[in-house]
C-alpha cells in the first residue's frame, strides 16, 4: 500500500507524536527479559524476545511484525495473533507524520462476496521513537485506540487497545 497515491483518502489520518527517549522506557527492558508469545502454529516456543506489551479486545497474546512493502512509502506495523486458521489484530499504517489504526480479522474461508467493514474513529493516539523509518530500522511505539466496527450485516463491534510494541522493519515483496 502506498499512501502517497491515496493522499486525498487519508483525511481520517492523525498526526503521531515523537519521543526519542521512548525506547528507554522500563517496559521495553521488561520485554527484553521475556520470551516472545507462542502462537498456536508454533511447534516450539520462540527463542526471540517479547515484541508487545498490550491489551487488545481483552487479550494480550499478540506479536509485532513491522514491515515496509517493496516499492512503498508506508510502514505497516501489524500487531497480530495467528492460530493457524485465523489471524486477528490490527495494523498501524505510518506515512510521513500521519498514522491510522485498522483492526482486522481473517480466516481461511475465502468468500468473494465479502464486503469490508467500516470503522468509526472514536480515539487514536500513537507515539513513536522517531519521525521517519527505513528498512532495518528499529521501531518503538506506544498506542491507544478505540474504534467501532460496522460489518456488512449491520452489527456494531467495539475494538480497543492500549500498549507498547517494538520490532525491526523488514521488507515484504
């Protein structure tokens, strides 16, 4: 996804704050002493250190996958839980000095008739350790958000999250 081509669509995007000392927060030291969360699809416990310390929709079982798509100008930080059949979480898209947080839920059932949900922004906040990122940069962040999802059946589902994340930005083809 390239946001420079969609600037007019991004009126919902907000400006994030920068705190260069964020990576020195004691929560990240604590995360360095804990192993990463084991997903259901992992056959063995991961040897890497914890990448998130958060609560999202009542759970704390998420990992952080920051990525930069090839030929893109937008960093996507995926906070996700994989079960092997489904994935749930949210994406933090960062473009220039703006951001947007989008919850998602995917499963292994493919339906061409699915229409995407609409989200109402009630609250979003993002603090990052620097203003610009490139491939292989370390990213540290703090977020808070509340959004209401309106699905194709007319149901309303609240989503809320708050916490810290970190990772190294990888390139995705």
